[in-house]
């Protein structure tokens, strides 16, 4: 637990299975699991827009996002966007990113208001406990851990995962 974030609501998560994989392998397995769930349930598209794009952003698009935000993206998150642009999971789970075919599932943004004086990169929805909860990178810590903003439980900013790929793993597997 980080001293600036609580663990009053979220229970600690066992990342041991994920730690045996590389960050890229974690992301690939999580995306494959979400795609399989969509296939089983006959979902995965909203009109003609996929919930998991078949391609990622190019390097120029990632650099433009960084320029617009005024920060360098955490390495694992930038890698993810170059693979899939964004991800919209079946249960209010979203990783925001870069538009695909001019449609966006949400755009990341830098916030200084969630838990001042910390600065956060808000990059997704995490609706496991309430709609409107968000996942954020704590930009004030060099390792950029992921924290969850739980608006109906305090609000609280709780430690979620040590990295992007581990946060994605937890979102996909914590109820499995």
C-alpha cells in the first residue's frame, strides 16, 4: 500500500499468476479472454464499432496523445494503445485511449483534483462497485502505480495494482 492511498475498501489482490508472464503476455491474455466472452455471448460490437479494436494506434498517434496531455504515457499503457487503441469490457470496464475509425470509448485526461496535491492520469472506467469509478496512474510516483477512484465509497483513492498490465489482469480476473 502506498502511504498516500488507502486500502479501506478494496481487498488486496494476489498477482502471483500474472507475475509469471511478461506485461505483453498479460495484456494479450486479458484481451483474448474479453474477446472470447464477447464471442460466447454474441456481443462485441456497438453498431459498426468493435469493443476491442482489431488494430492499435500508430506511434504518431501515441505521441500526439502524449503531447495533448503534456506527459509521457506509462510504458505498458503506451504499448497497449499501440496494440488495441482502447478496450471496452462487458461489465463497465474500459481502458480509454485513442480513437478507432473516428470513434472513442473515452479519452484519458490529467487530473489534479482527485486527491490533491497528487496528479493523476485518468485512463479508464472501473465499475465493479459503482458506475463512475475510475482507474488512474499516480503520476507523482515514479513507478506510476494504478489507483482506483471510488466515488461512492468516501470518495476514496485506493491502491489497485503496481502497473497497467497488472491492473488490466485484476479487472479481468478478480471475479473469475
